C-alpha cells in the first residue's frame, strides 16, 4: 500500500502475480504500504497464498469465505497447480498455520493478463482452523452501487509496504472513488482506464500494492463486514489508483463453486444443499431461538449457542438491551430516562427510546438555595432567578445569605468603629452605629427622632401623631401642639372656666346633703 506519489504511468499492470512479486520474507524482513498492522481477530480469515522454497514466498492474498474455500483474484492462479502453492493463516509469516490446496478455479471468461472477470476460488484439502471465522462475500441483492461512492472501504493484504517489505498482514482504509459497470470500461483519471465490473480508489492516503492481489476490499452493511472487492490492478508504483474486482457481480460463479455445502455463504435456502440458509450461511439444520446461530466462529454451518453477551434485542427500547446468557435471552436493565432536568417531562417510547418534553414556561424549578433567587422554566431549560441582595447598608451588621434561610444580619462586636463620614467618630452598639457626640444631630424638637446616618448625615423622623411632648401637649406632623380637651390640673379637658355640667352636678350634691341632714 503506497504513501508517496511516484512517476505517473499510463498503462495498467497486474499487481502481485508474477515471479517478481515473490518476495523472500527471510531476505527482506517484515511489514505493506501506508498501512498499519492488522491484528483484528475478525480478519484471521485474510490469508496469504505462498510457495515454499525452504520458506514461504508470498505471491497473493485471499479471504476465507467458507470453511474450506478462499476467494482471490483469477490472475493469482495462472500457471499454478495444486501442488505448487499453500494457503497460510496468521498475521505474519513467522508464525503461520498452512493448508494444502485441493483444487482451484478461475472465472471461465477470464483471459490471462486481462482485467474483466479477475476472480478465482481455492478449495482447501482440510477445513480452516476452528478459530478462524469466514467472512462472507457481498451478495448481489445488497451489492455496490453509486450511493457507495465516497464511502470507506478497508483493504487488507500481505503485500509490499513503502520500503518493499512483505510478510505482515496490514490494513488501510480509503474511500471508494469510482464504480465501473460499463462493458467498455470507464475513465478513472488522466491516462487511467478501469475495466468493467471493477471499483477503484485513488491510493490516498494509501491502498493495495504488490502481493495484495486477491486480497479483500471490505465494506460494512448493517454491522456485517463483507468482501466487496478483490484487489486486481493499479498503476506500477501503487501511487495513483488501484482497482478491485466487484464481487457481487460474480455471485453465480461463487455459488457454483462453493455449492450448497454447510458453511457456504448464501442469500436464499435454495442455494444450500441442506435447504437451510441461516444467518447468511448454509446450515445443517434450522436454527430456532434468539440465542442460536449458524455463523458462530469455529462452527460455521452448524447451529450452536451463541457466546454469552451476544445481543438479542426486542422491539422495545425501554426495557433495556437484552443479551444471550447460556442460550437464553436475558432481560436488560430498563432504560433510565431521568435527566435531572426539572423543566422536562421525561418519558420513554418503546419504538424510539427516551423522550423529553419541555414543561410550560414559568414552571417553578427552584433548587434548595434561597440565595440564588427563584428559578423558572423557559423553553425546557431552568433559568436562574435574581440573586438575593442582602446588603442592608448598615456598617454594624455582618451581611450574609444562608441557602436554607435567606438573608442573615449578625451584629458586629459592640465598640467596632463605624465612624468617620458625616457623623464624626462613631462605634457600633447593638447593631446600630452610634455617634460619640450624641448632640450632633439634636434639633431640640420633642416631636422628631434625631439620629445620624454615617453616609448621609443627620436625619430627623417625625414621631407618631398624639405622642405626648409635654403637659396637655402632643405631636402632630413634627410639631408640639396643644392637646384638645385637656386641663392641666385634672387632665380632663383644657377649659379654664366651669362648664354647665360641672355647675349642675354641684347643685345636685348640695341638695342631697340637705335631705340626709333632715333625716337625722
């Protein structure tokens, strides 16, 4: 997989099929081009096609698509025999498991050194290691189309890196740039021509190179990874473009070779000898139950219990994510839709999950803190209130706010200086600022309360109406006036002459005394 752009070439060359591509790993060392080591266990199905001359020499890459069938490029199989090459499993050539080849086939319309129909299949003498899970090819019913342009594809192979090293399985991701279906081919850039039924990319930031031929171009559909392309050809320096055979265009060829054997990829039960297409593979039996599957790693083609933790979700998102445990679909943890927002009505809909509806504007969303004001909901968001202003402008109190009680005013210690300002020297007494000179603001008016505000100076407040300001005198709007109906001697009235009532009462008492005297 190439990183840097080299000299532009105008002709198309097969990648990784000739003797010049047979790199002795022991001679050249390890890592591919602008790729990274691929240790993904799901990619254990990506294999190297090698010949042996004392050690393995890589000439192509392939992908296991059933228990005993490898998908590769047709040009990788030209001039080969079943005794001439091996299929090896592993992430590098220093630690591999090999399989001998039983037979192989190229597409019947493939012509050597020509690009259309560059697809081939290899059958192993014995099944792949049980730990290796085949990766299905992309079926035609969900095949590549123009909507896939600019979507990512992942390329994996054992080919050369930028330093001409081979032997380590590497991966690189690039976007699909061109999809050619025209029988006459397609222009994919200045001087470049793509063959019918191929898909191409621009090698930026990287892509396949020598030795990667036959390797997979993976695409993901609904969480399942498929072999969508087979690395076929590109420019000489692997710098400008690379093209892969579009696998789904050759589904019938693959099915005819793989047949309906258990473990083979399938899209319908009619493709399987058993008559059971389950989980995308031909299965020996039907596979009932949510926690049984036919495509479990190491058991493709046989219905077995899926590993614990495998998802088995129902249509209700509110009851959590169900998982398989010992073959039984166990309930998940119910969805908690509480979002701690007092301004939303929290609910759960089975089809879509959590729902959050705004509460009416003005809804109280107060917290436990009195000091930060009264919070109200606005458009589903709790908006802060107006914070409490606890400043009483009294230098003789310590002002504070307690979240549970509100404003608090603690007296400072008596004798604390609060003076200066308009009142001269002053000290605090029982929470009040008292001037040292008590006569400073005295206005000699008994009907006003006189005091000194250190900030503004003397202040005089009228005493209440009727407040006594002397004998038979009372306060009225700050003035000391004569109280009505008041006599200085008796306190009942203020008249200085006898009233008619008083004279009549005296006469009555005099007559009563005369009557009492006569009876004696």
